[in-house]
C-alpha cells in the first residue's frame, strides 16, 4: 500500500511539473471590411505564444451566415462547403495573403474566417466583409 501511495505521489508530481500547452494568441486583420471587386484585399493571420512566433496551420473560409460557402483550395479561393473545407496552409508566426473578391459577392454580408491550429488547439478568428462594386462600375 505504501509503495502504491509513493508511486502515486511521484506520478502526481511529474504531471504537475509538465508544462501545459502554451496559450497561443491568434489574430486576424484585413486591409478593409469593404473590399472592392477585383482589387487586392490583404489579410494577415498571426499566431504567437507571448512574444514568440509559433508554428501553425490555417484554413481560410468564407461564411454566409454560419455556412461555409468558400475556402482556400489549390492555391486560390473556391466554392466549397463544410466546416472542415479548405487546404491547411502552414506558417510560423505570421501569414499574409491577398484575395480578389468576385462580382457575385457584391452587397452580400459575408464573414472571412481563419481556422488556426497551433499547439494542438484550434481557434477561429473572423472579420465581417461586405464587397463593394469596382470603381467606375
């Protein structure tokens, strides 16, 4: 019985000394919430543990309400569906890209979502988007 108790105490101490997965802060920024059709719209996703960049993967998705209607697939945004849709893009600390919104999205209230996985945890960050007609249209 004493041996079991001693083993339990040693195991409990070892578990307590094991560092938990560090909390990762994920952010999403975009150049505007009202991009224009065909013009470059820049997005940036960051993943940091305090001040240190961390390795992560991001899936980019476009939502209509709560439904995925577009995602990053084969190097471009494409129509797709499903909460897990899209290709995972690996990055360390920061990833920036450009999207050119199509005319079909003008006036529709959409949400741009980044699904980021880092340190075995997944976080969703979002920004609203309402695409505007191109200048001179």
